[in-house]
C-alpha cells in the first residue's frame, strides 16, 4: 500500500481568553483533527438529546484492540496442524484450560485463561481492502469507495457516543469523553454524524488514517510529547488551526442569527467542553504515574501493556468506548511495517508473529486478570480483532528475500472477546480444514456489532439521517450472537 502524505495544519497564532471560551462550546469530538464541522448540525445534535426507549447497562464499556492490517487467524486462534504444508505454517497449537480449545503455542498465558475469554472463529464479510474492510466491519455498511480515508457511515465508537449522549441528554456534563482512541483508523470515523462524535485522541499520528503501513506506534497514555495536547498542539487533535477554523464558523453562524434553542444548546456545549478540557479526571486517567507500581509491572514494559492499562483506567473513569490501534515495531529482519499487514513484501509473517505474539500474550493476559480481579469483567468487554483474516495459502511474492507472507482474506477471521458480562470459555463457529471459510455457525461481521449494541442497550433499528437527509438504520442486518448472551 503506497503511503499517503499528511500535512500538519499551520498555526494561526494564539487565541485570547474570550475566543477560547467561545470555542469551548464545542465538544471534544468537534475539536478533532482538522474536520470542518457544520455548526448547525452540532447545535441540532445538542438540542436533540432524549431518553432511550430501551433499558441499558449504564456502565457497559468496550476496549477494542484493533490489529489494523488484518491479523492471521491461522497463526493465532485457529491453527490447522493437519493442513498441507502450504497452509499450516510452523506454529503448533497448544491445549488451554478449557478442554477442546486450542490456540497458538506463542500464547501460553492466554491458554491458561481460556475460561475467561471466547473466540469467534466463523466471522466473515466481503471487503478485502484495508479501509474498505475496516469500514465494513466497524460500521456494518459497505463503503462506496474502496480505499477511503474517512468513513462514509459512522463507526461503532461514534454511534455509541451519539446514542449514549442522546440517552443522557447533552445537557449532562462530565469530565471524561465518551469515545477515546490513540489514533485514527484507516477507513473509520464518525461519517455523516460529523466530528462531534469523533474520538478524543491525546496525540494521534498523522499517518495512521492514511493507509501508511509504517509509522511509530501511538501511545494512548500521557507522555512528555503529548502531555500538552489536552490544551494546545499544532499537530494534535486540539490544534490551534482547528480552533481557529471553528471560531470562524462560529462567528459566521452568529452573524446569521441562530435560534434561541440553538444558542441555548451552544451554552451546553461550552460548559461541557470546558469541563472536559480543564478537569482533572480525564488527565488523571491517562497518567500512568498515578497507577499502582505493581499493576504497571504486571502489564509489562511494552506499549501494548501501557495502552491497555490506560484503557482500563479510562473505562473506570467513565469512558464508554476505547479503541487502540495495535501498532508494533518489528526488528529489521522481521519486517518493515508497524501494522499487521503481513504480505511477504512487508514482512516475514512467522518472524513477525514470533515477535508480536509473546507481547500480545502478556499484555492481554494482564488486562484480563485486571478486569476480573476488579469485577470489571461484568461490564467491560475486551475485543481483539482487525479488518479481516489472512489467506490460507502462504505466499512468497517478495523475490528478493523469498520470505513467507499471507494476503487479505475477509472470508474467515477470528475475534477474541473477554468479559462484558458475556458467556466466556467457549469457541463459537468453525472454519473448514484449510481455514478458508466458515464450516459451522457462519456469522456475518454485523453479528459482532449487533451483540455489542445489544449490551449497550442500543436499538440497531434506530435511524440516523445522512447529510442529504436520507434515513439509515444503525444496522440493516445482523443479530446478537446467542451463544454469548
């Protein structure tokens, strides 16, 4: 995948206190990464808060570890040791503490915790492009464009943010955002819902949403470099340029003369955004120096460990959806990417997994232990997945090195779930002997979304309207997975 260039917005200069407070009227989502929000939409959203017609778990939250690029099911949770050599790879399955469930030998800690997670082995969809697959899995809708940077339909985190804010009424304030991410996904985003429902990102990469396969992994936790991004940063999500652009939009709207209802809603946004930006609760959740030293040690000295620990702190603080791009810097001999796009031209897939899986094993096992020890497993769902699986056939397209790889494969993929008050200690579905397609309990990827929305108490039949006013249900198809409920 060719890298797309990204440019940081120029800094227009400092804003005075009055301008800053005026811009505080827009939510954290609306202050994100250079979007051009429609002020009327923002104000209408604020005025549209209503109680949900469905009962819901008011504490339910999701931590999504997103393996952008597409993790191989054949090297993780669905090994095929009896398949021909051109399919099976060198890794062997090992038994877990649940009879009949086997996973990769490089995941021994997870194997001892199989009673605390579930594996979906038969999820599938039809989009084989990175951003097209991401869009299909996270929004439930096929995109018109194949290689899109920004979502056409809203992804699940943005839907959750909108519906939960509607349920509470946007007059409700708080010190934490509803939706947080470490960086933008390629093909994801709020779509036609607009930037009000984009995630808060403390220090995103300018490349993560462009299709680039190589950039430094992005921390979710506070670092010296991103610490000021809660307030001012020309490259961060709360950039001065974004605020300047929003100020111009605000001034134009004021000149047009907005209605009293819209003006009142603007006051709600002002108070809420100022609380989010100046309050201590969110900043404390991102600050791992405030975490117990033994807990930090249990998660390990890796970025995945620190990101997942931060995610746990965020959901404890009240965040409802945390999405973490699972970037990983490989050794020079293993590959040149930080995503999971393990074509032979990008990496030696088996060396790459030999480096990634032990770190994943340690960090995810620590999170599972932490969720269960704190009683959070009843209300916090952890998910590990990417946009699709990888081809059963091992490929050797890189003639210079002759190294092995696997290509895009949406016809079969695995999902790891832990907690969330769901039924754990099981495998749902199965693929055929070559790992090519579902052989038992085939599940459209929308079934995963439907299950998550069900736990949030969100009716997937509820409709949104796109920018042209056309109505769309949250999902057109997909039922909650009965085995998990």
